C-alpha cells in the first residue's frame, strides 16, 4: 500500500478504515465491524493482495488473514474517488488529482 499511495500511513489509514464495514467475505464468520479486526489488523493492509480495477483498488485477504475465523477470502473495495490526492500519480495519473 505504501507504494500505491503517496502519503504516509496516518493519512491513508482513515480512508481504508472507512470502507471496512463494506468488506465482502466469501466464507463464514466474518464481521468487519468487530473491534478486534479494526484494532489488531492495521498491518494486515500490507498482507493483502491489491487488484487494480476500473473503479478502484480491491484489497484481497486470503483465508484467516482478515480475521482469525474468516473462512473465505475477504474483499475490500476502495473507489478511486476516495483516493484522490493520496494515490500515487506515477501509477494513477488520472486519479492523483
């Protein structure tokens, strides 16, 4: 994430956390609103794979990465509109705005 975004963690983490409740789990037993996930999984943004899509970045967490009982992959979508000003213009000149 640090390479894709051109600001420090203190600036981009609030943007990522804003979308945690919208995370989609393709398994069972995952609740992104759980305090445990919000407090203990900050560094797990670095463990996610990132997919570049036409509408935004998608963070993909493998089984048990986003939460100890997340039995499937968890997908967290961050729209480019929310990343304007913090996304790296080298990779995303259209959205660096």
